[in-house]
């Protein structure tokens, strides 16, 4: 092995780079790109910067026979190299250089590539040196100096979508190709801005830094054995190798160890090809959905469950098993072990605590025989075959292996939360000899088990997991029929139903004690959606989209309390005048008062009267009469009374019993209805005076003495009052802690800072967000971070509007609106809140606000919950978290894994970390996180 430091300009001298078959695709995300860009742009001219290790394997001619027309470069003196480690960094460099070339050309349209010069080199020479060369004399063949081996899905994408080579055909897109495009867009945007600010001089400086000042530690590996050992022990910057990558590397390495008289070179090449083809298919399936790439490790573990002996351990048990199973010593030795002893050798904790107590498994002996090539071949082909069915379990509506009715039921399993049944569902789909009727029966049985044992019974997430995972393996290997699995699940469900129902009653009563009622039941959306589907079947038309139903914006609701939780309008106050405030809260949270909406609404509209809710309005609210089947059903009532809530609660509980085939006892049923007090025969008082209610409402949100005799001042005061009420209605009380006055500004305090934020109204037509720095020193600190603040905010700010010589300084962001137009208020308020959040987070990002001082105090309830629970492993659904913090998570929590990663701006994951837990797994599909207690 050789080592030396080299810049990019030396690295690319007479070398041809390819990413080998055992490497994953491009994995860098926004955070790594930002770090990289900062490293480059902040580097001083006279200094060098160590960028990291680059491990290369120089290839012999026989190893590049599949490179096709690119071989001519080797024939003219180039050295062909595999990038063993460092491909993420090297890929990033090449994308940056390519965008540098393209933007330089775009900004000099009247010049050719030979006339544009960067760092004393023409663009033509730069492109020839780092991007591609054309085979003389006809220039028909184009060879790229850096790329992927031809059978990698990223190969064509890099060539045609990133480098821009003309091509009229289709190119496969995966999670990894999406990352390539994101990097291209990132550098394009930043380079456009750089050229705008600094012109060709800025490009010259950047090119010089990138090619001459950033140093790689070049590590050339001589021996084939060392390649695989090195790969297994190396990590890319910020991106650890996944277990799937490690296993592939291990398997390819093992193919080199068999003696030639037992397994010759042709056999080795063919087996390696089988491994590569299997991983190519697996990576394609896992990255097939651009928005939701599937976890490598989750698939590998699921396959292990159905292919090998299952253990009750958790954590890294499966990869420990696989790396032990596929190890060099297994090729040369045979060993007999007790399977339980083998399991005990794994680190971790008991997979299913309660089963450790109730199960007494017979001891089993495994013979770990000498590992044959056929075993490797069978294993990788099984991985390949099942990867397609694994994808079907997540995205059934895209599946060609499922009938429409089967898709419906797999979709239900995803909606209710499939827990540990996904491997079983994968195996069921893979059994192509099963009939539609058999598969539907199995899916129905699993869904009923989940609903009864988990969603109403609240059993631990691992309840009976060992038993059913073992059945999954037996079904896969055709040791049992599907009917055996179905019967076992049905028997377990029926045996635990009574226990589950009693748990459910206790849970609901606790929810009412905490003033949440059924709204705090984290399966209420699924339940109401199923009721909606039952109505849709009667009418033969679907009116409710599950995605809209579960993905409401931060200030929107998709499950409505028909009777509001805090009724203020005269209609509600008068209709429910016989009940006290606690009884009204119970009625509001009862099952019969909850309604799924076909179009999410602003929470400020929830207080509308029943008549207003029924009829569509110009303010953007769709009336019940034009909504979902459930809404239409409710709209047929003339009034919404306590008696109707009581009757609808009974109706929905009856539906629950029928849909999931169980029966509550009379006492349980009464306790679940909960609002039996509506029939206690109490006397109903006289109607309330409307004027008195209106007066009470007005006093509840402002002091009338604040109004002035000035008409404009009163308009301004009314605007701020409405803004305060709007913020409170959507749970953003943190913005509006100050009393409003008849003036054109409203200030928002920033804890422990020498500045505050403020909104101002100008000329009745502009709303302005401003940072108000108290002195010049604070303004200078802000100004030093100007570019970073604007980058994170997403737009330019006006930094220099303050009067010359003034001590305090203002930084402005202005938007034109018809300020006092009532129909525009909600739009304006939404804009104000959105821009406030952006500037606040930008100031956290540049460390001028401490994230710990963030007003997101609602997350403290989660911290208290974790500290009280103190379990080794905690599995929380997003809806459970929302229940704990008593507010909705933002859209990013549902759409981006990055939201759950600790950073300066991510309050929730930081708080989880501070509570002593790591987020060990994130599933956006299942909408849950797994927390693992850190060892102190």
C-alpha cells in the first residue's frame, strides 16, 4: 500500500475512476453539501485543507474487460482505478466542477470554451482534464474520467442528467440518483449567486481552491484481499456504511477465497455476477420511490427473519448472525452449536420481554456446516426475489403482484401501522400459488389482530412477535400452510380480546380525565376513515383522501370537533347552556362529536356555528353538505345537540363491534359512550341573551379601553387583536405574549438576545417583519452573518434602511398586502407566522439565538414523559407524540428524516437526546420512531 497527499489537479493526471459494484450510490444530503461548500469557500487563499482519505485499487486489464468503449483510455496510458473509499467526496468534487464549467459558459454566451479561462486553463482543457475526453480522430466515443461501472443504475443518470450528455431514452431514477440531482441543484444555485456577486474573479478563486488547495490522502491498495478488508473498516464522511453494504462486500470477498480446484475462476466470476445482480435489484427496489427510500437495514433484517432462525434479541443481532454466517472461517471449518448458545452470543436485550416469561421453547441444535458457493448463491437470489415484494408491502397501489382488492387491504395495514407483520406480508405476497381469497383472509386477520391487540388493547409493540416471526420463516420455507398462520393469529386475537377491551375502556377514561377524550386516541383517524369507507361502499363513491386526512398543515385540522372544544359563538353557548364547562369538554371529545373532513380547514374556523359549518362559505371553508360521506351524514341534522352526540357515539361504537367482530359488555359500552349525563333529566335554562354573550366574548380577548378615538389606530388595534386570536387558535401562543395597542407595530421578544423581532404596518398596504438590533455592536454581529442568515431565511433582507447615526438598527423584510381587507387577514397572518419561523430558525442556525431558548416549550411534556417512563426501548408513533405534547407536529416531521436528527434548529430531537435517549430508527412510512436509552 502507498500513501501521499495530492490535490485534485494531480489526482486526475492519467487516471480513470470508476465506483465498483460493491459500493452504494451517492448518499450525501443537504447538510454534508453545506459543510463541503463552507470548507471550500471559507478556505484562505494561502492555506491548504485536508479533505480526507481516498482509497484506490489500480486495476489490471482483465478486470476492465466489461468497460467497453472506455478501454481506449487505458490503451493510451491512463490507469484504471476503483474508488474503494472516498467516492462521496470525489463525486461531490466532480459535480461542483461540472456546474462551475456550465455556469461560466452561460454567463459568457459570446465566448467559446477555448476563450473562457479559469486559473490559466481554458474551459475546454478543464473539461478534458476532469470531466470527459473524446476518442480521436472522429470524437465519436465520449469517455468520462469519473463514473460508475456500467451496470449501476447511477451510471446513465450521472452521464445524461448530471453531465448533460444528449440522450432521448429513459433513465432509471432512484433515491441515489435523486441525491445526485440535489447536489447538482445545490451547487448550481450557490455558483449562480457567487458569479452574481463576484463574477469571473470569484470563479477563478474557487477553481484554484478546489483543484490545488484541497488535499486528498491517496491510499493505493495493492492486494485484492486488502480491498475488501479496507472497505469493511472505512466510513465515508458523515455517512456510515449500512449493513447491506457491508454484507455485499463480505460476500464478494468470500468468492475470492475458494480454492481453484474446488471453485474455478469462471465460477467465481459468475457467482460475483449473481451477487452484483441481486444487489442491483435490491438497491433499485429500496430506492425506487424517490420521496421515500426504504431502509437497507430494515429489509435485510426482514429477510433474515424469514430465511434464517429467528432470535428474540434486538439491535444488531441479525447482522451479527449474517456476518458470522458468511465469514471466511465458515469456508474452512464445520462447527455444531446449540442455537440458544448462539443467540446468547449476540449483544442486545430481550426481543420480547413478556414472551421470555411465558414461552418455554424446545432447545434446537443448528449445524453450521462448511459454507458452500451454492449457499451464497441461494441466499443472494432470495434477497433479490423478495426485494420486489418488500416494496409492495410499502407501496401496494403501485404493485403489479396484487389484485385491486389485495392492494386495498395491504394499504389498510400500512394505515393502521403494520408493526412487526411486514416480513409476513412480504412472504404472503411472494407466494404466487396462493389465491386472492387466501391472501385477503390473511390480511384481514392481521389487521384485526393489530386493531384489537395494539390499537385498542395497547399491548407492547413486541407482543407475540417471536411466535409470528417464526411462523413467517416456516411459511417461507413451505414447512406450513398459510391456514396454519391465519389460525394462530385468529386464536391469539380471540384469546386476548377481553383483556384488550378492558384496557381500551381504561385508556379512554384517562383521555377524558385529561380533557382529550377520543381525540387523544391515536387510532381515531384510522377508525373514522374506516367508518367513512363503510359509507362510501353504500354510495359507491370515495370522497375522503387518506393522505389529506393525515397530513394537515400545522394550522389546519382534518378531524373536527363539531361542538368546539372552547365554544364562544352564541349558537354553541346557547345550545349547550345546561352544561358546565367540564361537561362541554367531555361532549366535545366524545366519539360522536368527531368528524373526518374531506378538506382540511384553518383551526380558526372550528368555532363557526353548526349552520355555518354545514354550508360552504366564501372564506374557504367547504360545508359538510359538500364534504365526505361522514360530513354529509352529519349535515342532515337540523341542529347539533348533546342528544345527537350521544346517539352518534352509540352508532359508531356499534360499527366498531361489527367491523372488528367483538362485543363490549353493557358496562363497557356505557363507559365508552361517556356522556350519559345528557339524559339525566336536568332542567334546561332559558335562552341566553345574545348581547351578553357577545360582550363576554369581546372582553375575553382584549381590553376595550385600548381602543382610541383615532380611526387608523383602531384599525391597527383590531388587526393585532385578530392576529393574537389567530395565533392562539392554532397553538402559536409563543408569538403573542404582549398586549396589543393602537399603533402600527407589534413586538415579539427574543429570549437572552440584544434584539427583538417585530411586525409593522405601513401605509395600510405593507406588512414588514423586522429584526430590531438595540445597538451597533449587535447589528455588526448580525451583518457579519448576513449571507448565512439570508441563505437560511430563503430571501434577501433590507439591511440598511436605518437613519445614519441612529444607535438602534433595523433589518427589514417587506410584503405588500391590502392590510385591512377582512378577506385577506388569514393569508396575511399565515405569511407573518411563516416568515417569523424562517427568520427565527435562521438566527438559531447562525448561533445568535440559543435553540434551548426556543419558545417550543410544549416539547417539555415529552421530556417529562421519557424521564418518567425510563424504559430501555421506547417506540412512539407520531400521533402518540402529538398526544403527549398536546399539539400537532409540523409537516417536516412527517416528510423528512432530517427533522429527527439533532442539530441547532431541531428542538424536538435535541430534547430527546437531552432526556438520555438516541433515536435509533425513524420510519416515515409507519409514522413512528424507536428510542434507545443511552448507556451513561
